[in-house]
C-alpha cells in the first residue's frame, strides 16, 4: 500500500523532540537535535546483562514523510499532534514520557 500525504500530514520535527515509550513494549526512543540534524536513538536493553545500548539514526525526509534508514530498511516516523502519539513503522505507537 502506497503512503500518501493526506494519510501522513507534514509535521515539524521540533514537536517530537523528547523521550518516547512504546505501548507495545518495544525499545524506548529518544529524539533530539544535534546542530542542524534531528536524530532518533533506539535504546535497546540486554535481557541478560541489563545494559542499555543505543542505536542512533538521522531522521531524513522524503517529500512529506520522515524516516530513518536502518541497515535493512526504512522505518517511517509519523506523528499525531492531536493525540500526541508517535508512530514508527514496524515498532508501533509511542507515548511521550
């Protein structure tokens, strides 16, 4: 299914800066600005050692859609300002912490 602009309206990246917790028990996400770039860090916690290890990606834009490029695919980043809910494709919905 092709993503179209009306389904995923444009939003300002500044509005999603912060810490986000998954409602699906996926890793916590932190979004922040570094000079001119916005970065998204996914915080993975090892179940055996209990140590956190972040994976950081630059948030990129393709038309009106934002995404991060992982080693294997693009994960799209969408935001619903009315509900203050972040959605990352394949990781699900996140609530602001």
